[in-house]
């Protein structure tokens, strides 16, 4: 069953992904991808923020990316599934877990990407392995979600999320802002004295409008507070299948 799933469904799916690149701002990376993963049932909460408060959080070597001279931060709760190295099947009790990242938007060497200010994961073991292998700042939080709810509590930092939502129509013609926020094909990692880029590939995001029925958000970082602050833009996506390449060091 595992062999059939991995060599059949998935290989055909990935071949189709790798032939579609017209939506990307630069070509698919050369060489073999290293990890497969799925980001499913994704919620996007976007806020405009003062750039001067955000810049101190951006490491040397990266520039804050702006949309029409405005900086943005996004809180992105979703469910990670089927994450696994190339050539190996996923192991559900490790590879499937809820995750929330707090991210902003940066650019260097002409490649706009995302920079994570915080990442929370549902499972101790998954968080430990993800942090060990990627170097990304994963932390454990209590999380649970239902069909149209998402609940998270990071007791150490006091971060909390408690939302109930209703999905609306899919967006057939995305705005320039929607594309700018979602179509990012790399992420950046600052680790010690070194700066890295992880390149990724996926098909273009399908996004839908979403109405919040209940909104309790408590996040604050470097004077930027989102405690019960209504997002400037909210979106939903059923998700994307993602290929990730190994990290490359960037000279500062």
C-alpha cells in the first residue's frame, strides 16, 4: 500500500507539478528536490504594519519587501501533512501536525520570499525533528482544530488563537495584493552568523474569501501587537503540495 501510494499517485502528481512553472517569478530550481510536504486547509490573517517597527526583526542580508510602500505581517494556521524526504513515504504520527507561522515578507538577490518570526507546531516529536532538520524556529504549542475552527495556545509566550470561520466563494481573479502575499517561492533562515535560502515549488494557490464568526487573536512581537486586532485581509485555501530543495547559503 505504501509503495503503491508513493510510486503511483504521488510520482504522477509531482511530475505534473514540475511541468507547470508559468506562475513562478523565476524558474524551478535545478537539481533534485529533497522534501515533499502538503500545507492543507490554510487560513491567512494579514495585517499592515509600520515598517520601522518591523525592520529591526529582519537580519542583515535581507531587505524588507513592501507592497505599495507598506509592510505586512501574516499569521498562517494550517495543517502540515505527508512531509517526508525524497524517496521515503511519510510517517503520519510525525509528518502530520497542525502548525502556525508568523511571517513577514523579504527580498534579496531579486528573490522575494518569506521570513518566519515565529513557528508553532502541535506535536513534540514533529517540532523537534522539524527544528533539527530545517533549523527553523519551531516551538511546541497546544493546538486543535475542527471543520471550521482553529484553537492554539502557546503558554510560554502567551500567544493564543481561537477562531471560528465560514468559507465563502473562491476568488477567480486575484488582486495584486493577493498574489504578492501568497505567491512566494522561497523562505529565508538566519542561523548564527549565516543566512540561508530554501527554494520551494508548488502550483498556484487557490484562495477563497472567508468570514470570521469568532476572532480571538493574541500575538505581539517587538511592539507589534495583534491582540484582538481585526486583520486587514483574511483568506482561506484548501492548500498546496510542496517540493522543497536543500538550503543554500547567501553571502551577506
